[in-house]
C-alpha cells in the first residue's frame, strides 16, 4: 500500500468550542484576519457533557468549525490558546480525505501569506 506524503497545503478541519457568542466571533475573526484560517463556521447551541477535574459538567457551548491547512495548524493552535478563555481549550484537527479541487485551491489561497506579500527566505 502506498503512503501519501503529507503536504503543508493539505486541508484540515479544526474544531473548538467556546462559551459565548462574543468569544466565538472574536476568535473566528482573528483567525481569518491573521490568515490562519480560510473560514470559520460558528454553530450555536452545542451541548457538551464532559469530565473536567474530577467533576461531570453539562454546558451549552458554541462549536467553531475552522478550515485551514496542515502548514498553518501549529500557529492556529497557538492563536486559539492565546485568545481562548478556557484553561484548556479543545483543539482537534481532522484531515480532509477529499474535497472539490476548486475549494482546496481557494482554501490554500486564503491562508498563509497574502497575495503580494514578500516570500520569506
């Protein structure tokens, strides 16, 4: 079986949850503005049941669905951690197995350096 080489341009869907609409918008706008994500969808009213510090929690949250690339993931994760109010924000990256080539081209053009930015050496 052939192994597929991972590229910095491979698409990822990253998931994180937040506790308020204000924080969801703030994080989403920062990630897109900084070109760490091509798009962030904010899904309201996600119910999260989880164990944290020995206690069972049941919280209403919002889910952020973030489209980015493997090459931007480390910077994106760092940005989420710095912008997030949670002590340990969930940051889960899921590889995209396949997508429309035009969508992948758009995603790759929307993250990283802006058009006309000098190429780093």
